[in-house]
C-alpha cells in the first residue's frame, strides 16, 4: 500500500488516499480512538470521485462512532482500465430499462458475475492490508453495494462480522443461491421505487439469505432517496455486532 495524500476533515477525521496494487482507495480514521478501531468497508457502485460526497459523509458518521472506514475503486470504474465486455452489457441493460422491458437473466449474469469475481479478491486483499495498520484492530463490517459483492464477501470472508447491504442492483440467480450460505447478521436496505432495480429480485435475495439475524428496511422512494435515519439505524446495528 502506498499512501498518496492525506487531509484533516471535520472532527479531526484523518482522510488518507492510497493505492494498493494499482487500485485507488481511501481510508478514514477517527480523530481519537481509545483502542484499535473496528473497520467498516464502504461498498459503492463504482467511481470514487463521483461517489465521494456520499462516501465521505458515511465515513464521517463511522468516525463519530470510533470506527475506521475504507473503500476501494471497483474494477473497470473511475480511472481504472475499462472493460469492453462490461461496457457492452451495460449498454444492453440501459436499452432494456429505457424500453420498459424485463432485463434477462443472461444480461444480469454477464454484468454482475464477472464484477463479483474480480472485486471480491481485491476487497479481501485490501482487508489484509488495512487490518495490519496501526490503530485498526477489527472486527470488520461491510456497508453498501454492490449487493452481490457484499453477499460473496459475507460468504467467503470470515473477518466480516456483520453487513448492511444496499439492495440497489440486479442480482444473478447464482448469487441468490450463494446467499443461503451467509450466516453473519444482516441489515438490508431496499428503496421500494428504485427505478434501476428489480424489487422482486431483491425480495427473493432477502428470503434466501441464510443468516439467523436478518432485517429488511423498505422505504418509499427512488434509488438515491434512502432516508437519513437509516444511517443511524445502521450505526446502531454495527454497534451491536462490532464491539
């Protein structure tokens, strides 16, 4: 890991941008933590610069609880090399949505499964490095999307103790089957009127999740209309499971 820059934000939160094996990322550390801090991995749909305002707000909320937060850029997003195959299938997805057509399973598989296969090992490598840094002691949580990435991480990564999953993307049938192996506590957020999501697909995924403790919060509104109070509920959820 190479740290490229750092700055102090409000409430003495330290923001450090880094590069790990060519992958850009950001780490936020709380100003004063009495002990090694738990770590929240902040998932997002790609494009760190585009997502930064929302990511930094979430990170500052974590820091207020005494937790570190970190994120990395997704494959084929932001300044990372693009994928012609990914761009082609994204175009197919946009055409189907704009035409009001049902998005086929083949399109969902070709869009999401390669991303999950590429991103999850990168998140695990980042976790290896981040948990070894001074001031971070674990356990770790995952918060955000892409929800299929969060599901795969919850299955394969034993250091993830709990997850808040954002149901805002299409889910392959194979990921629904994987979800049956998830055992960590979960809070799933669903926007009922999400224009870019298949509501029934999200409900099927929630039904399949194998965790003994799982909670679904469904709110009215579109993709970016998650109520602010859900952040508070998410913090209370993590407080129960990461301390």
